[in-house]
């Protein structure tokens, strides 16, 4: 990594769920919180939100969220590839959400410390 400007991840409060709904569903009222991602494709409506908000629907629960300090220029290459490679090499399953300014990576609660250790070993700061 770049020692002079070590990229920094910050743990976002809460436990998250990744939800799959039918593509034609309306965005549900329970989809809310400080961190929320909604993506619609022709095949599905995906919602990432605090797991306490999610009713009995198809959902994968027990995720933690790390925010990479940004913003990054949209033409900067390799930002997500670099940290996903570190986590893949450490055997960490992940789910990435990108926004205009930055990237978020969700990892299972049970491997948060392992993921943080791997990122730190690669030169990232994890708070």
C-alpha cells in the first residue's frame, strides 16, 4: 500500500442484512437507517439495511460494514480490487457497495476481526 497515505476503513455502527425481493416490489418502508443501499435490476430488488428493520423475507443477516474513507475520483482504478483481493486472500466472504464518493465492504460479524487484521497487514488503517 502507500504508507504516506494509508487508506482508512471505519466500522459503521450496526448489524446489517442483505435482502432479496422481487424486482417489481416497491421499496419497503422498513428499508431505512444510517447506512442503506437499494439496487433494482430486472431480476431483483436488493436492499442492504440494519437487520433489526428486516421482517421475515429472504435475507442474509449478520453482516458488519466497513466504510473506506473517500472520496475517490470515479476514474481512479483498482480501489475496490485492492481491498477485495486482500480479503479474498484471507478467505473472507464479502459484499461490496459502491457510492459516488466511496466504497463500503460488508463482512460477516464472525470474521470482522480476521478481516480487519488482514486489511491492517496490507497497509490499511481500520478503526
